[in-house]
């Protein structure tokens, strides 16, 4: 069997098994409420961990810069997202705000 097919099969296994095990183990059980609340916070924590360095620390420096366009765009866009709770309006507003910030800086 060619080497790339073995590699593809291995990647399929290591991708599928970690998703399958919790599904099989937890499928018939009722999860505690505290665990469900904790699991609900995981996407927010991951998004924050991905966005914070991008918004606060520029690539060229390494020092914190509170006046870079990404951060100046993120604050009003987050306010719009929390108030309106509309993904399409938030995305459009964020793009417009980023464009305006780019013109001003």
C-alpha cells in the first residue's frame, strides 16, 4: 500500500476517534448542569485566546499598542454585536468601521 494512503488512514483515525469516544461514552448519560455550563464557555474562551494577541500585539513590534486599527475596530464592533445580536449587521459594521479607521490612521 502506498505510503500516502497509510498516512491518510492514520490522519482519519486520529481525527475521528477523539470525536467518537465522547459520543459513545456520554450518549446515554445525563450531564451535570455545571458541566454543561462549563462546556458552553469553551468556544468563547478559544475565540478570546485567538483574538487577544491579534488585537493588542502588533506583528512588527512586540509591545502592546492600543491604537492599532484592529483593536480600534474591535471595540465598537463588539458593542454593536452585543446590542443588536445580528451576525450580518455586525460583520458589515465591522468592515465599515475597519475601513473608516484605515482612512483616519
